[in-house]
């Protein structure tokens, strides 16, 4: 989980999943790889990307499609972008508590209930 900077214009100080918008005409896998790297400094293994939830919501005067992926990272050290001030690895339950987003929390709960996620052995404290 990444925590947004205190001066973030959208959700200051809130916890978030790494991610972001796909550029016009950008392949989804390439955009996913770019966004994860920009926000965390980690290189993901795009061959392991697994879409596990999608939903559309009305956001800032447009319909936004939210995609949730499971990814593995191949290498790198965490280097946060200017958008975030800290990070922590957490289990799924803690992720829901930290980030109760109306779409992402539904997606995470759905994936947990349908056993779509890898076993989570993170010992969050």
C-alpha cells in the first residue's frame, strides 16, 4: 500500500494501491508496468499479470473503468514517486481497512470470496 502525500489534491494522506491511468493508445500491460514503476520503482513481471476484477464508475465527469491486477515483481527497490510519502506491505484484510474505495474494496472482497488471489502470507503489523 502507498500513502498519498499530505498535499495531494485528490485524497491527501490516504492509503492507495499503486496504479494510475493508461495513456491514449497505450497497451494496458505496458501502462500497468509503467505506472507501477513510476509509483514504486519496481519492475513487474508482465507475463504474470492477472486481471481479477473490472468495474466502471462515473468519476470526474467521465466513465472510468477500474481494472485490478495481480502482478509479480521481478526486481527493484522501492523508490516512491512524489505522489506518495510512505509504503507498507499488508495482507488483504488490512488493505480493505486502509483503503475502503467504493470500487476497489468491492473488487478485493469479490476476489477474496472467490479465491482468485494468491495466498497472502504477509504478516502485517
